[in-house]
C-alpha cells in the first residue's frame, strides 16, 4: 500500500502562507491522483482539493477555492499544497491521500484509501 508522508506544516499568522508537501518514498506517486484533506478538532475530515496523476486537472472545495493551489512535480515524486490568505479557521491537521489502487483521475472523496500521518497547520497571531 502506498505510504504517504506530509511535511511543511507549522504556525503562521493570519493572512500568511504555507506550502505543504506530500511524498511517497519508494513508490511511484506519479501513477496516482492525489488529494488533500484536513481535520480540525471536533470536526469531520474535509476534502479540499485533488489533482490527477498528470497534473493537468484539479478540483477544489469552495472553502479553499481561490486561496489554495495544488500542484505536483512528478520528476520529484511530490505533490504540493500552496496555502495563501490563511485564517484561523484553516487550523487543522492536513493529510494527503491516494486511492487504494492506481487511479489517474480524481475519484470521489470517499474513495481515497491511503493516507499519510498528517501535518499540523496552526493559524494564529
């Protein structure tokens, strides 16, 4: 099963930016559509964005559209989430996820089966 590793989280002030990375050491991440999710304390996990395996198709949840940008560098086997104009409501653990089998197109949120351990993002002054 694909093993995903997120990095890049931290503490940022409101209005600031962060870039998260998702890697898969030893796996061909470029075969998979990859999504980013987040889960805030006391809330359900929320799907934010997905990028297909070739990187030319993306989709976004309304909550992050226009502020977050997903991209990938398949030569580096890495997917990124650029987060701008952050607010305290963006505080959460952020996860990248992949379908359980090779899938080049973005499936439904419920069909993602391989997860990283997450990286904490805290937006606070």
